[in-house]
């Protein structure tokens, strides 16, 4: 029998733990709780959960800081919970490696649907046969979530790896922002597509400073593609 997915709930509001916990129990998931950022990071490292629900604003340590620390050693899926709807909060969460976000107050049923979608997507990536790409000095591995240039590992977040892999595995194909969000986040995304621009900007900043025959090209008015010149 397959092991039930374990969800770590990190939020300072007991009602969130109670309501979300009931739905997770009904879906056959197991779960544990952290009520501040320090405990959230501690349990994330000790328990190795299958997915983390991480509140943006927590006592002790912010959700952004917890996310950033987790991403130093782990690609565990993270869904940010935020009471704020401003773009800066959404983009910051995605920028530091969150897989998704949901704004409070939220439907618990929708949250569980998001959890399932993220778990399906990460499971599909893990089961993929074609997990690595090499183009000249660039290597992208989904199995280890690594990007190497000239053999040197570059510090990429999991989302950045997935976006670069998507584009590089389809050289010359143009993806608009909605397509990138849908393919990477694994469901129809109704948020601000400028989050994609932020991710692409960060990826480009980590690329070699000199000219290469490959790279992410902007197709103005449409989206992005990975170009490889002869």
C-alpha cells in the first residue's frame, strides 16, 4: 500500500489547522502542525513532508525566510498562505521557491485541490523518463533539480529549474506567459502573469555573462522561447 502523503501545516491561527486538518484527514493524508516560523523550519527539516503549507506572516520567522532556508537543501513542494492579495507578496513567494500560493480567506476545498494538483505535478516530474538535458556547457536535471554550467552547479530554485527545463526541452517553441504558468504550476492559473517575467529575469541573471549560442529569448508581445543558434 502506498504511503499517505504527509502535509506540514505552518500557520499561527489554530482554526486553520483545525479546518484544513479535517479535510486532509478525509482525503487520507497525514499532517502535522507548526505555529511559528522557527518550528516550521525545524519540522520541515526533521519530518521531510511531502508538501508544506506555509503562512507568509508568522511569529519568530517569516514564511518568506522559512521558504528561502528550506530551498537551500530541499525541493519539497511549498504552497504559500497569505492574508494579503498584493502582487509583491505573490511574486516574493514564487521568487523564493514557492510552488503555489492561495490568498486568505480561502475555500478549504480549493486548497485541497491545489495540494493534489501540486503533488500530481511533482510526482509526474519524478516519474519522467527524460529528466535531463545538455546543450553545450548547460546541463539541466529534473531528477536532482540542478543546473550546471561548465560543470559548476548554479543556485536555482525548483521553479526556475522547471521553467528552464520546459523552455530548453522545446527549443524554438514560443510559450506565452499563461502557458508557462499552466504547465509549471499544473492547473489553470488566474494570477498575475508578471510572476513569469520575474522568474525569467532571475534565470537570466544566473546565466553566463558572455555570449552563448543558446539562451532564453523574448518574443515581444507573445512570450519566451529557448533559442539555439547554429
